[in-house]
């Protein structure tokens, strides 16, 4: 069974914990931008390891909440 991990996409200046956050400027963070629940991508991790990433849930989406001034 696949591991479920929760990650928050953040601007680089807001990074405080690389275990729970992904920078929107990192390649994988940028690849996740714009995905919707149920969307998935295949991604090559450092070292050439291939992985499958699927969006299971969006806990908070600033634009959908009307929060445009982050």
C-alpha cells in the first residue's frame, strides 16, 4: 500500500519545515501547482527513483477562499 503524506505548498521565504512543506519553486512543487483532487503525476525523485504522486485532498486553497494577498 502506498504511503500517504501531507505537504503544504509554500513560497520559498515561508519555508520552515522541509518534512511538511514543499516550495512552489522546487521542481516537484511547481509540478503539483494547478492539480485537482484525483489528478496524478509520475515523478522522478533525486537518484532516479520513479514515484507516483496523486492529489487525494486539498485542505486549503487560498484562491478558492478569496485569500489573494499571501
